[in-house]
C-alpha cells in the first residue's frame, strides 16, 4: 500500500516539476481556448481545407455527424430514371423499396453489397416492397431476389397476365399488367416466398405496420394508402408510407398520382391525429420523380406536409423533364430551402440517418460506388469520418498544444542540467 502511495507521490512530484500552474497562465490558456472554440464559426473553410488534403467531396458530409451502427438509415440509391430505396431500421431489420429498371442492377447490386451490407454478413432483406408494376421500379427486383435472401415480399395488387407464377384468378379485379418485367418479378416472389403464408407475401394496402419488437428502439412504418384494389392508373397502386423515429418522419410516395394524393388529403381532413403527425414531415420523397402531372406532389398536400427536406429520384438529363419546374416552384412556395432538396441525378447516392442517441438528422450525399465491384469495404463512405471530425481533431490538437505552451515548465530541465554541472 505504501509503495502505491509513493508511486502516486512520484507522479505528482514529476507533474509539479514539469508543469507550472498560475492564475496568469490559466487566464492566457482560457483566452486561447475560447479563441480556438470560435474557429467553429469558420468550420466550413476548415472542412474544405481537410477535404482538399484527403480528396473528399465536401458535399458527402455537409450535415450532422457520422451515421453509426444502431441509427435508422434510409439509402436513396441512384438507379438513373427510376426508384430504389434501402432501409436499415435501428433494430437491424432491413427493407428494400423498388429496384430501378432492368439495367439498374449494374449499380444497385454493387451499392447494396459495398455500402448497405458493408458490415452485414447475412445480407438479407426482412422486407422487399415493389410499389407498382412500372419497369423503372420493379425492373431489377428479380436480380435482388437472386442476390439476397428475402424474408417477406410486399407486392402491389396489380395482376400479372400470362404468368405461371401468379395467382390462378384475378381475385381483386385489379388492373392487369402484361409485361415480361413484371412477370419476372412475380416469378421471383413466388420462388422465394410462400403465398399460403401471409407472413411471407403481403399485398400493399393501408394499415400495414412495420415496427420494432425492441422497446429500446421504437419506430413505426405505417402504410397510409392505398385504400382500394382497383385503380385506372398503375402509378396509384404505389403506397404512401409514413416512417417515424425519434421525433423525425420520412414520407415515401413511390409514383403516387392523383388518386393517392386524394386519399392522403382525405386522411388529413378526417383524421386530426394523423394530420398532426403529417404536419411537419422531415424528409419527403417526391412522388413520380418530381412530376407535377396527374395530381402528383400537388401544392395542397405539400402545404399540409410542410416538408423540411425533399429527395427526388430521377435520371440525369432524363427525357421526361423530371423534376418538373412546377413542382420545384411548389416547393419554393411552401418554403423548402433549395439547399435541402437532394436529387439522385445531381447528388448520386444519398443517405439520411436518424441518430438513436439524440434523434439528430445526419445526411451523406454524393456517395460513389465502383459498378464493377460485387463486394467491397465501403471505402467511399469511410473518408467522411475524417471530415466529420476534422474540426474537432484540429481544435483538440491546438488545445493540447496551447496547454503545453501555457503550463509546461521549460526552465526545469535547464536548471537541473545546471545543477548537475
């Protein structure tokens, strides 16, 4: 016991000899520390400086802090003129919504392997949802089924004609689709899951809820529409889905058109509790690639939703003119900051994360993936960590240097050397 006390005394004595503390030195250190803290006001130039050194695109890390394990992640994947969204819930369940057109697998599969499943050896989706039968949404879903295990399929009511794997009869009198792409998707669903077990295959409709079994990570994903099995426009089979976690909300819309937006408006007008939940959407996924036709993204609903951020999934220089200028004007009229509008044609792959620790929203964009890589280490995301912590690292280093400059006893060694002589 005495030897331990002696060791402590020796360490304390060494500290006292090497460092000198006084009020003057302390005041100087506090002033320098405040000055270092004030550099946070010029954090952006510092980040730009670090970004140049490490050759990192500053836009990949322009918001929040690092998205970590246990956060809710929503990946808006760049599949050109199409839709694909991958979700990792905080309880580690996973979901994919749509898969772009038939050629999207060239970029989609590498992204899922390299980024989304970077630290997940199982590489399986608990849920796979195709919003509707258009090829730019279901085109590569059969490839997803081939590459990954799918535990539950959520399909549209649309009936696949001339498909040996479809139900024998069009029980719901739903719109019939006669395309090879949609048939390939239905075949993949049938081979992967079991129609006799309603836990394996579900039809997308209002009332479906996906939520956590873990009380410590409570999230809710609720299908608000569709409320019918029959629509003239196949786009209107797209469910409108509300995902809520830690006080934040994300609204998914697929290619929802006039009928779906009318259903949503009716819900807002008749359900005050839901209207309140929808009154300030954190992230709004624009319907139909930012279209302003056929009731899409209409100003009436946008005013009710009052979104903070908007994500538009569309192809670069696409022939449809998406996003339409009218829609962008509508966003401006409901006071959406242009800097809060993200587009896959301009920002490539985009990740929105909601922190489990404090509910903060964190955004990564411009994430590039090697299309030739089937698997990878996810290096394209990792450099973001350097940039996220760049100010803290630099400020911390400066603070340590200032501490040494202010309190280190420079004359101690010289005096000892003089005594020895």
